[in-house]
C-alpha cells in the first residue's frame, strides 16, 4: 500500500496557494542532480527564499514518498506551476550512468497514479525537460519506463528459508513476493525480510483469503 509521509518538521513560510484541479494539465518529473535527502533539498529551497520545498511530492531512494507542497502550487516548472504539478526524485540521474533503485521506481509509479486520480485533467506526463529547456530529470532517469507504468519485481533474498523450513507451502514465495511488490512488506537495505515462521504462516493465510489483493 502506498503511504505518503509528512516531511519531518516541514518548513512552510506564509500561506501556499491551492491548485485549481481543473487547471492542472501536466505532471513533471524531476531529479535533484545530487543525492541529497529531503531535508537538505528543503533547506536549499527555503534558503533561496521560497516558502516551502518546491516539489509537490518527493520520492526517496528507498521508496519513501513525501508530501512537499501536496496539492498546493509548487515551484518545479518555471511559470507553469499553476498548471503543472511536480514530483521530485532523490538522486543524480544525469552526470553519470546510474540505475534507479526498484523501490524508488515503483514508488514513482504509485505516486503518479495517485496524483492522476486526484487531478483527472492531467493529459501530459513527462520529464521537467518536456515542459521547458532543461536536462532534468537527466538522461539516465527511467522516464519512458516509469510513464509506461509497469512496476518492476522487487528483488529479495529468501532468507526465511533455512534447513528445517525449506518449504512451507507451494505458494509461499509467490505470497511473499506479492507482499513485497505491493509494498506490504519491505526488506532491509540488503533485501532481507527477516520473517519468523509464524509471521509467514499468518501472511499466507491472509494472502489465500485475498486480503492483500
Ligand atoms: Zn527539474
């Protein structure tokens, strides 16, 4: 399930201008040109005199989605911020070849889907560069793949399988993969889930009952 997080101790100066949903026709994706975290990006924008972080939403490497200005007017695309909403992505996808982490990529698809559902007049989704002259979100940003909307299967290490419990049930891997792919379960930075046998059994029962569909 997608969860949108508040920026810890978010800074907003003055009052933001709400977007008029019927006027928002574009959605622009951005990179940061740096690996800086959300608070560092926010501080940079505040220090240049903006009232809040410029992006409407922001996606970290680990797939955490933050609400920036939300459905208030952003500052991502010069002179078009009443008609274009912006999603920022942690990282530098331009200066050297890098591949976006699967968690960040899949979260990108989730937040695009969510924003589209709230702003049904959006008819153009693209990189920042598709709205004005800029390199953003960078030549290594998986733009077409993300707009295509097909999620990647998140790789994980099946470390719950040990000598004694080599096989719990035929649909066990399928169940856990489904939970990972849909964000119900998240591994640590190594992709390890560290589940106990009891937890896996409960997940399986719920999975078969269709609770995670
Ligand atoms: Zn940009």
